[in-house]
């Protein structure tokens, strides 16, 4: 059962990153990609928590969803930091 939830967590992370990539391609903004991943963190955390609750049938299974949300929040923070660094580098290159 543990392997199923680890695979599901990886699937959620990859799916949110792909959706963030499509958001970036559509709007040409890394900030919108980070925000998309941030919003998907809440969605996938709730889906993962409910799925774990229905499969395991234990109240503590909801914490699985919180763990998925935590990893996706860190993922969106990394994308946001990359967006800030890219913005600073672009601004520095334009001025010079």
C-alpha cells in the first residue's frame, strides 16, 4: 500500500509541474506557473487526503494529503524563487 501512495505522490507532483509548464507557455510568466502549482497544491492535497481516507479508512490518513500538499508547496516555492532570479537577471542584462 505504501508504494501506491508514493507513486500517487510522484504522479501529483509531475502533473502539477506539467500544468505549471502549460501555464507558463500560455501566459509567458514564471509567476503564473508558480501560482498555478501553488493552487494545485491545495487541490491535490485534498484529493490525496480523501483518497487515502477512503482506501485506508483511518482518520490519520488525511495527513497523507497534507504531506502531498507540503511537497507541492515546496515545489511552488522553488519555481517562485527561480522566477525571481530570472527576473533579476533579465533586469540586470537589459540595463547593461
